[in-house]
C-alpha cells in the first residue's frame, strides 16, 4: 500500500506525478527574466513585512 499525504486522500504516487510535470515549468519561470524580477520583488516585499513585524 502506498503512503498518503497527511490530511488528504490523494495517493503519494499521484502527488509525485503532478510534481514531476510542474517542476520543469516552475524552474523555467524562475530562470526567466520575468521570474527573477518577480522573485526579487517578492523578497523585497517580504523584507518590508518582516521589518514591520519586528518594529511592533
């Protein structure tokens, strides 16, 4: 019997199949100019939020 993810009824092999399909596309996005720009914007936003939380 295959292990299931916690709190789901989705078999692990199905999750892994979907992940194998999505991972190359996610990697391509983050290697692209647009993906790098969005990631830098996200990091800057996250840093602002973290700084705001520390000052409270």
